[in-house]
């Protein structure tokens, strides 16, 4: 078994606990941006609507899926830190920023292709496809959506790097 993987598995509590903390902070930034009108993007809601048509249930499922996703990425980040033998704050910030850029440049524009309840750029919302597509960089959800999304992801990476180095 890989040395880095053994290290992460031996210290699984760190990415588990700090993954929860980092996910909570990241989600708070994203949802705060929505509450203050900077963005209409709610990733937990979008994740939840993958599995539930009912919007109330979708939000509950979405937060659960988002938490699991945050934990998964926390272990992935920990594996990267262990493999590189470095977990400085700047590396976490860099990884989180790259993660956020991937999210807005690749994942969000591709979402209408894979999301069962989202309209595409070419079709108007319908009874089956009620969600508006995010568009390039998520700009359909607000001008500040790219900035708030990358900022939230960068904060996530920063928290994990600081926790892992401690």
C-alpha cells in the first residue's frame, strides 16, 4: 500500500473532522453569498435536485450529499498533502482555487448535460426541466457567482492545509 495512503488512513480523524469544518465554512460562504444577493447559486440545492424532485427534500438531500462530497475531497486533499510531504497554507489555497476554477469552468457549464431537472442553454425551462442552467462560469446565477465560488473553494483548501499541517 502506498505510504501516503497509509498515513492518511492512520490519521483519518484529521481529514474527517476538518473536512466537516471546511465544508461547513465553504457552504456558509456560498449560502451567505446567496442570502446577500451576490449569487443565486446553491450547490447543495443543485446536488439535491439530482435525487429529489421535491424542492424541500432536495435541499435536505443536497446538504447531505454536499457533506459527503466535502468529506471525500478532504481525504483527497489529505492524500495530496501526504504525497507531496507538504501542507503549507499556500498549497491549500492553491489547490482550493484550482478546485474552484474547475468547478466554474468545467463542472457548472457541463451540469445541464447530466442533471435530470435542469434545462440546457438551448431549451427553455419546462415542467420536467425547471432549473435554469448556470451558464459559463455560473454567470446566469449572478455576476459575482464565479468570485464567491472560487473564494469558498479556496477557503476550503486553506482550512484543510492548516489543519493537516497542525
